[in-house]
């Protein structure tokens, strides 16, 4: 069965940065420099995103339940956890390598991808309400996830 809350979260997490980048990216010259997201935004973003996601998931499995490597379905269930920072590091390395191969300045490519990553992270955190997975300390004001008695303040986590 499809988890509609997680599906909506992923659509927002991936869709908003891509829409913003397509509007922002000129695909050509920009103040004398080539656009670091050209020629194709999906080529620039998809490789690092997938590599980061795989490493983030594998890191979570190593830390939480190494025996899950024997069960393919447990490895593929992203909902059960990913480790954020290892995924970010690997995504940055893959993006830097792709930038070097395409002849784009590495720091220009990474600098162009950072705002998109922040938008994606913000979109994922903002959709915690539809996933029912808002984290943070108990608070007198804030969100009340289904099945939870106390209110939670996601911005204070």
C-alpha cells in the first residue's frame, strides 16, 4: 500500500526545488559565466540525489539494524530511516565529480545546488503534518500529530 503522506512529502521535496531551479536557471550565459545548472537540470541533480539517498539509507541500516542487509525489502523501505549528513556528503562529492567532468567550476555547481537542497529540506520538514511525523520537544503551542497527546514544535528540534 502506498503511504500517501510520504508520497506527498516527496513530491513537494523534489518538485519545489526543480520548479524553482527551472525558473531561475537561464540555461546559458549569466553575467559572463556559464550557468552551473546547465545544460540539463535533471542530469545535474538526479545523480547526486540518488547517490546521497542510497548512502543515507545504507548508513541508517548499518547504524540501526545491520541484519536488515539480508532482507532486501528492509533495505528499500526509505520510510524506516535515512541518515542525513552522510547522504549530503556523498551527494556533494558526486556533484563535484560531475561538475569536473562537464567542465563547470566545482564551487559554482555546489553553490548553485545549495539553495535547491535547502528548499527540498524545508519542503520535507514542512510536510511533516501530512506524514504524521513532526519531531521536536513538547510545547504549549504547535502541532498535534495524530495519536499524540502533547503538542510538538518542529522548529525547535
